[in-house]
C-alpha cells in the first residue's frame, strides 16, 4: 500500500474507537505482570511519547524502528520506536517529534501527524508510552544517535502485516519463565511494548479492509 493510501485510512481510523486493549493483549508476554492492564495507564507512571513513522520505502511503505545501544540503562539492545520521556510543558506530539529528531535525525517539519494510538503501560520501566503516528512524503535521511541508537531498522509495512513474521519465544523474567509473541524482522525480535504498538497498527488496517 502507498503512503497516501495508508494516510487516508489512518486519519479516518484514528479518529474513531481504537482496538488497543485487544491488540495489546494479543502481543503481551504471559503470565501478565501484576498490575498491568491492556489499554490502561499505570498509576504513578512517567509519561513518554514515541513516533511511529511511515514513509515511502521502495514500492511500498516503511516503518522506522531503532536498535537500542547495548550501553543504555533501560532496554539495552532491544527494538523500539524512537521516543522518550516528555519534558515539562511539552505536548505528546512535540516530545515524539523531538525524540525522533534526536535519535534518528528525522526532520520534524517534514512529518504530518495523523493521531495517537492507545497508550501502553510499560510496567518494568515505570512509563506510560503514547505512540504518535506520523507520515512523510519521502524517506528520511536517517542518522542514528551515537551511544543511543545502534541501528535504524527499516521494515516494510508488508512485513509488519505478514502473519508468518509473528513467532513465539520464551525467557526467564525474575526467575519465572514467560512466553511472548514477537515479530521476526531480519533476525531481530520485536516484542513487548513495540510489538503491541505494531499490533494495533495491524488491527486498524485489517479492520479497514473488512469494512
């Protein structure tokens, strides 16, 4: 699908009821962490914003993800959307655009903001993440921030929507074995909050096709 087609669909869908809780539950690790509820912000959490950027990539549409540097204190080496804590007096949109500029060199003036997906409570780090959806007419000249972003991972939207990319893994968390769904993109495992955000994007596009 072209960026213009995606933009038209998402503008319409983001203005309506979102499928957030169902999408988040689908990609949540199990067993669920105590106190986590899909689609709901946690109590006493900090506010964060991230940019889900869609842009032309080859004949289709791309999604920009980041491979976090190994030296970071939180979520080192994991795949995420460009984003971070909202500064005092800053709007969610301004924070998402600022973080995308700082982390991967996106020119905020080129981004058209379409709306916001359902917030995700990231209980392990004490944040509630607000995903902001934006589009650009051209592929940005990505510049990963040294020491913060190891790599910009460009994924085609067709791959995000490809059900065969969804796998299941297991790991130990605080001495307990957990099972988790993840996307396999070029050998990178995208799971947790980022997978939940991508899952809601998929749900919006699938719902549109069924209308």
